[in-house]
C-alpha cells in the first residue's frame, strides 16, 4: 500500500492510493500529485479543500499527540484509573501469580502455606461442599454431651477432667482415664460379692453359729411360740416373752465365756444389755457395762518406813507421827477392769506430799514397776498409764512419798469400768 503526501500546505493529511494489502516491511511512502479525487483521508483536523476526509479522534482512554508538520502523530493508551478506562498491567498480589504469554495475562493463585496466603482445597474426609457452601461433615464432633449438660469446644479444645476418684492424663493423641478410687470390691466376713453385665451386687450372708452375717428378727409371737428356730430374738421380743417354752433351754453366755442358764424368779443373771425373763415370766435384769468405784479407808494404809510404831491409826485415817514416813496399800480390782480416775484424800498438811498408783509384775518380785497415775494428796489423776487391770501377771499398790509429822491419809477412791462384751 502506498501513501502519497499532499503538498506542504495541506499537511496533516494522508492519502490512500492503493487498496492492495502490502506487508508493512515493503510499504513505502512516495511523493504524489495533488490529485486526491476519490481518495479517503485521515486528517488531524477538517480542511475545506478536502472531501471524504476522516478526523483522527482519541477515544476513551486514548491519547493522541500531534508532533506538528513533518513530525509524528503519537497514539498511546492512557493509564487506567478508577474513573477512566485505560491500559492495565496486572500485578501479582500476595498469594497470586501473573504470567504473560503472546499478549495474554494469566492470573493464578499460589498454594497456601503457613507463611503465605493462597488458595486451598478441603479434605473430603471432614468437609462437604454443596453449591459453593462448605460444611463440616456430621461425623466431625463439634460438641460433647455428658450425663447432664453439653460441652462445646473453646478454641478447638475440650477438657476431659477427672471427678472424685478419677484422674486423666493427656499424652500425644491419647487420653488415659484412671480410677484412683475403688479398684475392687472384696467380700469380707458375712458378705458375698457377685458381678454380671457390669453391675456389682453386694449381699449379706445368712448368720449362723460359724458364720457372721445378717439376721432376721423374730416377732414377739414367734419368740413366745418358738415357731422359727433360725430367727434372732430382739430386746422387744425378750421383753414381751410370756413364758413359752422357746427360751426355757436357752443359755446366756457372759463376756468371760461362763454359762448363765435361765434362772428362777428374783435371780440376777449376768448377760447382755437387755431384759431376760425366767420360766415364770419374772424379770431378771442383766448386768450392763458400767462405771464402778473401789474405795480404800485411810486406816488400811500401812507404814513401810520406818515402822508402824511411828504412826497412829484412827477409825478411817492414818497419821504420821514423824517426818519421812512412807505408806502403801494393796489395790484389788477385778481382772479386766479399766481404771479411769484415782483420788487420794488427806488433810491440809498432806497436800504437800504425793501418792502414786503403781503396777508391779509378779514375775520380777519387786522390779520393773510402772507408775500408772500420780498426784498430790487431796487431788486426782485421770491420765492413766496401762489402765487395764491384769491380775494374771501384775499386782497393784498405792504408795506415798515421804509424809511429815501430822500428815493424814483419809482414804482413796479408784474409778473403773467393766466390760462384759
């Protein structure tokens, strides 16, 4: 295609004189004549001498720069703005890549990493996607129900805490729950333990002569008629007994193992803490464990140093007739009695001296003595060492310290309990 230039006075006009398509590399511009008849022109501005001309006009986002006569006409695309179309260079932001090939810009997302934003896909194990909506699968736990109440995770975390007798330990991907309380249920005397389908059954065995266990109590009528030989008799049953044959041959055993059979009227039997009636229906109250008292008169105390010529005995007292007189008196309590308090009384002068309850082993013949209690005369002591009386191996004495002239011992009281169980 050839382009003829108009004369200088008609510049800014191009004339197309050949409609043949010619490669750009072979196109030449040649000087032409002033003949423009039938030609199409592209001009920068209208000219009265021309017909059928076209004005080169900048469209949206296009800039045209006229370089003047014999200069260049520059056409370029404006940079795009928010209110104006124009040339755009696609730049890759965070998580994006842009590639250009043969004039085509390809925008692609980078794969997301811990340190880089990007695109990601969902694991089908935990998520479902329907019409663009992403949801957790129903098999993914979002809350946990207890026996009462529901726990909802806080920041992807559920605490599994131990209760009474239970501890929990987390390590790696495991939670270990340990029973720190009851580890097993063992059957003791008179108890049976069985288990089935996770349930533990504890039951009492029936009591017998050789086996401790549970008992069934007979009614008053059953007690009177003796209709059941295996039922236990209650205190009410004994109290309501009217003389039936059911108790005529029942032996009642005391705590020491001795046998106290049924007795006749107005006779006291040693047995349990209840009321027992003889064959005639009379009441034989049984001795119970109780507090007892053992008293010793002052005249029972004897002088051991220097001798009895230096003391004076009254009806219920003994008086020291000189200084440094020592006294003692034997103590005879029931075997098995438990001493709870000791009091030795004297006159005002004796309050400066002490008394002592002393245990002396029989086998040592005066050696290895133990002081069980001690205090000043006219005072008591309830803190007792080795308080249970053992007459099989020991003897017991009350002894005084050195009494002075005019000191008197008036008497002693020992408080003790008996145990018939």
